[in-house]
């Protein structure tokens, strides 16, 4: 049998574990959401990162695919006026 102290610890861990899992999901999901959005794709594709093999394949697709974003024109360097 499990002693009461161990049972209380297990109960507390089972109550806190879902919170840690949700925090981990958010930590992973937010950067991928922003990357997919900045690449010009649907940010909902970031949910595929949680499917083990599909997530790895999509990461390679994202890395080697040409992004649909138009680069921003470079402004000329600022030259301060002479006095």
C-alpha cells in the first residue's frame, strides 16, 4: 500500500501537472504561430508541430520553402547635417 504522505504528493502533482503542460504548449505554440504568420502562411499550421513526424516535416518545409513575404526596402543610411 501507498502511505498517506506519498498519496498526498501524487494528488498534488496530478493537480499541478496540467498547468505545466498548458504552459509548455503555449511556450511552443506562440513562436511557431508567429513564424508561420510572418512567412505568409496560415498561423494555424503551427498546431501541426504537436504531431510528431508531421511537425518535423513541416519544419523542414518551412525552412527550405520560399516565403511569400515581400522584403522591406532598405532606407538609405542617415547622414547627419554638417554645421
